[in-house]
């Protein structure tokens, strides 16, 4: 099926996008879906086109989120009385992705992908590796060399996981622009997952590379230097995890949640990560999951009406969820420093939000209660969709909690929430509603099986709030 979608001619579609006419865009999206084409692959292809006109990065990231969320729609059970053709189920997500892509495609439509001369590993000086060369290029703000090294690695035919590891490792202890370089890298590579890598990787490499180097005037916060010092000191010990033979003790990662939200010293937060990972034997995946859950906790402090602060604070979840995704993509010890960076960032963000006047005012749903909708999965999801459309936070959370307590597939739940988030005007929030729903769903779905006794209600609440409180696009709201 991938080959079919990759062979679809999008030229007329692109002309519609460039026109900027939303009604025509929706009609074109519906026509493609009615032909049985898959939204995730089509969105991924559009994301590749958008990269040339998206130096900011949010458009491509939002397209990646839409592509990944559209994959969850396959798990939504067929409605008892369908009002929309099953082929059109993804229309809100697809159409919103197109609205987001249109300006970037307009900007990049006349540009050709210009790839610099690759710097192959064979050209490195004696004693130098791709790893050390990329570190030097990033920390010396050498954008061209960074890109040449990545293309050199790609040109060798290296496994795509190697390309991911080297990219992530190069910025593992840097933090600038609110953590966006890492978020862009992870979500950009997910775009390639939607369309398959092969000869489509250069577009994403070219888009990611300029975001990686550390700018001389970067806005790195104060906690970064203690973080680097700590990681430098313990890195050799941390990498010994590769020879650990004992089964992971993932419950030992749970205390880190309290450390992150209570500790104010970056070094002590890093020590908490070290203790969970090395001293107490938790797996990197469990540690990353707990950090993401702590990041979600922060968002519960924020008043529902303060959307700007909510989105700002949500970057902790976007970053921590991206780190969790990395440990699903690769297992290399070179990316382990990201656990320390993620925890330190979330801890610092917690301190910032706790001191904000709008914190500690978020509406908390009452304990889940029985509402209409029955116990059939389809009925519960239909009820939830109606409550989301009506911006009924308390009852939406109750329906979601009830759905999960019965044991139904969480992927269908987050797909339903994503369809509601897709109706929020992405141009007004840079696509953050969809990105937050994706981050929350990833953190939920990747939660370790042996920690199922831990409540993940926070992640569900955050996804619902992301889908509820943005300004809706009037055309998409009618779908």
C-alpha cells in the first residue's frame, strides 16, 4: 500500500494548496481519501515538500504529528450507525495538515533541494570519529559541516538508526530554542517513518541540520552547565549499562517523578536519574517514561483560560515525550545523556510554572462518575466525541476514564481526541494542539507494561485539554 500512495500524483493537489482556498483544500482531501489513499503517507509526502519552505520548523513538526496520529484511526471500531464514510474518517486530520502545509509549500514550491558535498567518514583525520566531528561542528556553530557530516554518514549507506543516534547524540547535552532542535529531529525522523526512508531522507536531513548547531547567542538556561558537568563526570559509568545482565527493575524509576517536581538543583535531579538508571537498575525506557509523566504533571497547574502558558509549559512534555520516543527507536548508549537533559529541563520548567500567577488554578475533573454512553467501545467513543465537540472537559475525561477502565484499546481513544484537536486552527497555535496530543499519546502508549499500576490519567487529561481550549477553525468544526 505504501508504494501505491508514494506513486500518487500530487501536482494538482499542490496547486490547490498554493491557492490557499480552504474549501477547495477540503474537497481535494476528501477526494483523495475516498479513493482509499492513506492519510499518514500522503501527509508524510506533503511534509517532505514543506521542508524547503519551513525554516521555522513547526509546520513540518505538525505534519509529522498529524501523520502519526492518523495511524491511530485504524484502531477505532466501526460505528454502529456511520454518518461518515470510513474512508473519510481521517478528513479533519488530513485537512488540518494541509492547512498547515500550504504556506510552507507555497514558500518552498519554487526551491530545489540543494545538498552540500558530503563529508564522508573516510575524510576524517586520524583519531577522529563521526561522533566527535559532529560534536565539534555543533558546539562550534558550524552549520555547513554539521549537514555535510550527516550527508556523509547517509552516503555510506549506514543504517538509519545510526543516523538517528549520531543526530541525537550531537545535541544530547545542549538546550536552546526551548528544546526545539531535539523535538524537530525526532518528529522529522517520524515523517520518514510515514513514507519510508530510502531516498526520501535527504529532505529531512537538510531541514533538521540548521537547527542543531549551538548558536553563540543561544538562550541556553543556567541549568545546562551543571548538567554538562554532571554528565561528563558519570558518562563512562552510565555507558556500562550495555553490559548489565539483570532484568530491569522499572519500579525504581517511579521516585524520580517526585524528585523532578520537588528538587530545585539540576545536579541533584541528575543524581536522581543516575540512581534510578544505574544504582537501582531501571531501564532507560522506564526512566524516560517517568520523566514524561512528570512533565504532564506541570500542565495540571495551569488555568484553562491561559492557553499561551499552557502551550509554553507543554514544551516540557513535547521534549520528554520525544526523548521517550528515541528510546523506542534506538537502544544505543550514546543517547543516554538525553535522560539527564530531559529531567533537568522538566524540573526547571516546573519551578518556572509553579511561580507563575496562572498556576495552581487549572480545573480538575471530579472523580470519574457514570455518564451516558453504555459500555460498548463505539458508544463510549461517540459520547466522548460529542463531549469534546461541546468543550465539556469533566464529562469528556469521565468518558475517557470509563473507556480505559473497561480495557478498550487506548489507541482508539487518542485517535478520537486527535480528531477533535485537528479542528483547532493550527495557524493560531503553530500546530501545538496536535503536537501535544501526539506527545501525550506516545507517552501513554509507550508506558512500561510492568508499571501498569501507575495512573496515567494525567496524560489523558492533558490530551483532552489540548483538544478543547484552542480556537477552532470554523470550516473544520463542521466536519
